[in-house]
C-alpha cells in the first residue's frame, strides 16, 4: 500500500510539474502581415537606401524564465522590396543575395537576456547567403494584450541590429556601398487561441 501511495504522489508531482511548465511556456506565431525586416545601407556616402523583407516565425515565450525563451525567424529573401523594380532584381541576383540558391535567411536564438522592464537582448545565429554568424538584436516590447481584431493574445516588438554583409560573403562594391547594414525589425505575434 505504501508503495502505491508513493507512486501516486510521484505521478501527481510529475503531472503537476509538466502542467506548470506548460503554463509557463506560450507559443506565439508571427503575423506575416505585420512582421518585416527593414535594412539600411550607405550608398557611396550620398544616401542611405532602405529595403524590406517579409518574415515569419515563432516565439516560444517562457514567462517564468525569459532567458529560456526561443525565437526562430524565416526571412523570404525573394520578398525584397526597395520600391525600385530594377534594383530589386539586381539585389536578387548572384551579385548580392542570389535568391535562387539561397531563398531563405534564418535566425535562431540561443540566449535571451533581459536588460530592462520591457527590453531584452536576443542572441542567436543568422544563416544568410549560406553562411552562419552570430547576431545580437536589441528588442523592445511595445505592447502585450488581446488584439482588438483577432481577439488573440498578442505581443508587439521592435528590434534593432547590425551586421557586416562581407561576413556573409556579400561584398559587391565595398567600400563604396557600405559593409555595415542596419536592421530594423517589427513583429506582431499571437497565440493560436
């Protein structure tokens, strides 16, 4: 009898432990209509053109342990949009992103570090143009709440980062066309229920 009671207590503890973990982790899916990556680059010192990629991904938010949260983002390289069709075509070519060979860039986080009430540094690895390098994003939580249209629990983020395109083998026209690329990212993510 004592053995049965011990096993029952152990089973209850395990079930309760799993339920607690499940409650602490919430899966958010990026809204592809409101998630994108803007990039800015210096153009021979005369201007700082901007382009845009659409992105999708997921955030497994661990509300109890923010540092254990995970982010994965897929950026559709073919979606590049500068507003200039001829330039977009050139940027898709092997001179730059070679989108036929490398259609997707992927960012996967490996560490989330809280740096303020609504701010975090998200460390991870970016795979772009067939090369994987570390990237750190400075992230600000804009809002958390129920979305007035979808009625789903929603998070909104703004993030910034920088990279050297030459680190990823994209070095056409350096140094005239800047090596450093500034990233501005906007994300809306919601739960499935």
